[in-house]
C-alpha cells in the first residue's frame, strides 16, 4: 500500500475507534453522546493539524457537513478551511459509524 492508502485506512480505523470510545464514555459517565463526540473530535489529530484535516476532507464522504452547521466566513487560510470542514466531516463519520455498527448509549449493540 502507498502512504495515502495507509492514511485512509488509519483514518477509518480511527473513526471506528472513536465511535466505540464515545459510546463507552457516554455510558460510563452518563453523558450526552453529542457532547462526548464534540469534545473528542475537537482534540483529535485529524482536526487540529492542517495536513491531517486536509486528509479528512479527501477521505470522508461527509466533507461538506460543515455547511449543515456553519459557513466558512472568517477563515483566513486554506488550513483553517480544512480544519473547520474536517471537524464536521469527522464528527459525521463517527455518527455514521455508530449507526452502522448498531451501537447505542443504552448498552450493547442493536
């Protein structure tokens, strides 16, 4: 595999890891799932580093999810655009994965 393919595979492995971890934390600490996902995504290397954020925008089918939540007004660089778009794409990918895996906060899998 070449580097981009490895990065893509790592991204999707991380999406699944984050999906499982957010469910676990929401259960264990009786927290709102959306808040847990938001906090975990906000500190993820996939969002905070410009190069990784650009990768998310290439790998995710949700690369336009940012437009469901906000605009790109105020972005002063392409890095900021990628970071903002990556945040919402990664978040959407995690929720899609939670749904695909049938995970629930209430316990177990559906």
